[in-house]
C-alpha cells in the first residue's frame, strides 16, 4: 500500500494521527535508502582508475557487495 505513495504523500501520512505507517515502515524505507546509496557508491567506484589498481580479490569484494 505505502510503496505506491510519493515521498510527500508518505511523509504526510506518517505525520498524521494514523497508526500506520509507523516505525517499521520507516525502518524499511531507511534500510532501502541505505542499500541504494551503497549500490551507488559501488557503481561509481567500478571502472575508476583507483578501482582498476586493486587486487582481483578486492575487486571481487566490491562486485559481490553490489550484487547483494
């Protein structure tokens, strides 16, 4: 239900006197945002000069983190 709301709509509903969404929904959203930022960093890292200079084992760690 909440996944179809815009961010503004979600925030408005969250700040209302309705019991849901609540802490669980906010925790899920926060976790999703954190995971997305981690993916962004990995995607921005792969292919850079400093990334290409890493040992293969380290490159695999970055790639594996991105898959997860």
